[in-house]
């Protein structure tokens, strides 16, 4: 299965939006038979979504319980890095520019996406404030 950075971005946005009490852990089950599933994203199968949730976990962008359910993930919160990464790609325009720039040079690695998104944000700050970061 190939990694899809658009799907990773969408899943991080969904995870961030979950209303949770401090310290709570929820299990995000993926029901292949329920198209109304909360984490269903048009154009992606439950297997693709589960795979990408595990990639997000492996990348250290979320905190889970340490145990893995059979289908889905346990979720406690985004990590500091998860919040930073999501903040760097939250803007649809920055995300569009980031993907475009990465694809022009032939790669869309996680580190490249982070660096490009941060570069675009820094450029916007410089353009708006005159301060070079």
C-alpha cells in the first residue's frame, strides 16, 4: 500500500477535532461495513485509513495506549510534533503549495513536507511583517 499525504493530513485534522477529556483514551474502530463511520473519508477504504492511522502513530504524531486493537487505533492525543506538523500544513493554500513544490522535485517524504510547509509559512511571515526568520 502506498502512503498518501493527503489522507494523513485529513486524518490528523479529524483526530485533532475529537472532543476529549484530559487523559482519556478512545479506540477508533474502522467498520468496513459502515460507510457512515466517523473516520471514513471519501475515496479511501477502511484498510487504507487504518494503514495511515498506523503510519501516523509510527511517525510519533499521536499518543495511543501502547496496545493495538485488531482494526483501528487507540488514541489519546496528538504529540507536540503532531501539532506542529498539522499546524504547518493546516492552511489549504500552504498544503497546495507544499505538495506542488515536493512533486516538482519528485518526492513527497514526510521530512520534505514538513520542511517545505515551514518554508512557505516563514515566507508568508516575511512578506507580511518584513521580518526574515
